[in-house]
């Protein structure tokens, strides 16, 4: 009996230690108002009374704006996260309000790379001007939480190389403190599970080498790469309904200069939540406050920055499950996810206003035919070509009324500089959906904000760009 009681006591102690550890681990603070970097400053450079700082989002402090930042790890690597960028010999600030339901003792634990200063409710409680690598819980101190709001300000000094810190709050014995709230609100973001990654194209149709799934597999040795023309896009299809709070984009040297980030509930109608004309290679972090509820997120690459296509090492989405509890982990989801390229809508037949006469091909020793069916046969070695006069038209019959949101025209050298696209349900009454008088040939990609439903699509070529007629290698509908 005594042996059983002793074993039970030991088991309870072990469980208590485990629970305390789990609770303490859960109390890392990841959501802060950050400000910096202040280059050239040291830990004890003071240009204001730091003990009185009481910042709010959007404040300007020493020419820097305080901004909300949601980290995805307990250890806040300020360089890797690009919160402050790759700089040396600088300082940065992180601030959070802790709301306590009562007056009570608490333990604050910090790790830092390099030096650290901490103010709690206006009093300096820690100062360590040290050059070191980060480890968890390098500093521990007891403070008194007042009932209501408590202010925690952390100042981090980077001497060289690594730059970051960790902070957590727990009871003096290491267990969780019930009822604490934080401003910014404590939201530990999860990597959003993925069921499918879809792209507009893959470089050279090489799915083995540049599969869209490679942008989501967390392997920085594999990447998605598009064909070498604008525009292109890549889309993450979530495995469950999420509130998107953060998107990490790791671009290869073949990066995108002008792009947008769009969200959708059905992959049909899209809403832009971010856009830039100044894309750069490397790591870009986008934060969305408040988070955006969505089932799909798309990076739409309007203009590439190099002669190559668009190439992404990693596209990682983070957020909060709408249901409150995540049903499947990212790791479990990616093992069964698939990568795809968008497939064209089948076109049944095509007709035209005129056809260039057949000609003898010396290489194949056959007569080349330039009929309209060549523009819909998925063969980039055959083409439709018209007589050498304008206007001319090419009409595609989808066989039935179908929905589409994208058209791609692959022109031969003899392209149209001025043309329009119309749709019809009966091949009689037409509605214009697109026109341009500045077309430059090669490949035209036309995207529509909302899906279009029609049976017939007509390309009317109004003005020739060359002395010849109009010639299309392929007309694709997506």
C-alpha cells in the first residue's frame, strides 16, 4: 500500500512538472507593437524618457512608425522575420499591454541576441548590455501585475549578426496565469493547411522540375517557376476555412516586379488585399490586420522583373481557423496535397472570315493548311492565318454555354495591333468584353474580374501590325 501511495505521489509530481512546463511554453508573447530599427544606437542611447513610453499603433517615434507585428515562432528572429531587416549595430523596441484580472505576482522570462533592456509599468527592471546568442529564459525576474493594464517595453540591441529575443510570462512557479489578456491581442498563428496549389503555367511544362506544389512544400531547394511571359499567377487552396493574417513570399532571383495578393471564397470572384509595383527578390512578409476570412489566396504576377518567368521558393500562409480549432495540421495536409496547372476549356469548333491559301513547306515537304481549327488544337506548330486584309474574325464555339475567366492568345509574327473580343449565346447577338489598340503580339493574357458565361467567343482583328494578315498559333480559354 505504501509503495502504491509513493508511486502515486511521484506520478503526481511528474505530471505537475509537465503541466507547468506546458503552461509556461504556452505563455510566449508573439504579438507586439514594434518600432525600429534605429541604426547606430546602443542599448543606453536615450533620446527620450523611455520609462514613460505608452505607444499605440500608428504612433511616430524617432521618425519610425509603431506597427503591429505577429510573429510565427516563440523566438522572435528580427532579421529572419524581416521585422527590422538585415542591419547591424542598431536597436529596436517591442511593446505589449498585459491585462490582469487581479493584482498578483508574475515571472517574466527573456532571451536575447544581443543586449536587452526591459521596462515594466514605467520602471526599468532589466538591463544587460551583452554580446551573445539567443537562448530561452536567459533572464528571469519577478514583477507585480497590477489589476487592469500593465505596460511591458522591451529594447533589443544588435551588435552583429543575429538579432532577436523571446519573452514569456508565467506564475512564479512556472505555471500558466489564468485570465490574462494582451493588447495587441494574443493570436498564435498557425500555418494554414493546403489541399491544392494551382498555377497559370509551369516553365517548359516541366511539372517534375517546377511543380506549383514546390512553392508550398517548405523545401527551400525546390521552387515553382512559370513560363516566361506576363501575367502569371499561383494559388493556394486551403484545406479548411481560415482567417488569413500573414503571407510569407520567398522569391527566387527571377522575381516579380508588379503583383497583387487576392483572396476568394470560391476561386471565381477575387478581392485584392495587397498590391505593389516594387517587388524584390528574397523574403517578403505581408501582415493583414484584421485577418481576412478566405478559402483561397492568389499571388497574381502582372509584370516580371527579369527576362525569365516568375519563380517562388516558398509561399506560406498563416492565420486562425474560423471554427476556433484547426482540423488538420499543415504538415499532415501537405503530404496529401497536389500541384496543378490550370486546364483550358474545350473548344468544339472554330470558324473564320478568311483563310490564307495553302503553301508548300520545304522542311516537312507537305502543304501547310491555315484553317481555323489550327488555333484550337493545342498544337503550337500549327496556326490560323487570314488573308492579307482587314478586318478579319475568328469565332470559337464551346459547344454549350460555359463559364470562363481568362483568355490567352498566342500570336504569330503577323499579329493584330488593334482587336476586340466579343461573346454570344446564339452566334448572332454579340457583347464586347475586351478591346485594345496597343497590342504588341507574342502572347496576350486577358483576365476578367468576374467569370463570364457564353457559348461563342469572337476575336475581331481590326488592324494589322505587319504587311501580312492575322495569324494565331493558339487561342485558349480558361
